[in-house]
């Protein structure tokens, strides 16, 4: 019998509240690895009394369940999205663009949180609130897991829209990641304005042309 997938818990949020930090935001981003499309971050402030069950790393949650959790979070939590464009990714690099998207997500909240719990091992510079980096936070921390789900659902929906505008690359299926079909389409159809020119497969193709 397969063991159930682990779900995130609220120990970090509870520890923050015990220190008087009542308004805690989880922050995560989606879209560092794709060859196309923006990077999307989410900031989520959960209501401790109304946390949807089953929050976990978005990569481990089935798409239908992920959509349902994202909808539930919009009803019971404060949610903000932040984006960094393809042009910003190419100008800044993917890490700095991801941090930019995180700052924008936090800035979109109704007011700054008392603490931001941010997935990863590095904090964005210039945050307007105290913050802690949480390695593998999307699997460990319930508010970061919530942010990962919201960001994933939002980015996937955006890539479906871009797939309709630039058909042939399979973005509705692969979300812009360098799958075999995407790379084959890139060779056959060429580079679109939505492709990240600073990423090696796209840059190499442009150099060949």
C-alpha cells in the first residue's frame, strides 16, 4: 500500500504567532525552469481557523485538486500574485526575477505582513517586512504550500492563454518547460517573443540562426 503524500504543517506559523507576529504570509514562486513565459509568485496570508485540508507542495498535488485548493484559498485567505516578465528574466537573471515577483506579490497584500516565510535558501532584497527563508518550504510550511498552489494554478492558466496565441509549442501541456515536444517545436517553428533568450536552448538556437 502506497504511503500518503506528506502535507505541510503550521509549526512555523504557530511559532511566529507565539512571538507576536500574528499576520504571517507564505511566499513561493513557480516558473524558474521553463524556456517560455513569466515567473509567477504568490503571497498567501492564511486564516488559522480556516485552512483548507491537504495543502502540500504543488508539484505533488493532482491538477484537479490543485485547482480546487486554489479556489478555496481565494475564498478563505488573503492572496496576492506577482509577476516578472520574460524581458525582466532576460535582463536580471531568473533568480533576481523570481525575487522581483516575490516582492510584487508581497506588495499586493492589503498591508505588509508581520513576517514573510519564503521558500528557498535566499531572501529577496528590499523587503518591506521581516522574513525568513525556509528550505523546501512548499513541502514543510502550510502557508508556503498554499502560495505554491496559487502560483502554480495561476501560471498554468496563463500558459494556456499563451498557447492559444502561439500554438504548436504545447504550452497548455508543458507550461513552457523544455520537454522533448517543446524543443522539437522550437527547432521547427522558431523563437517567439515569449521565449527566454537568456536560457541556453533558446540562446543557442538564436546563435545558430
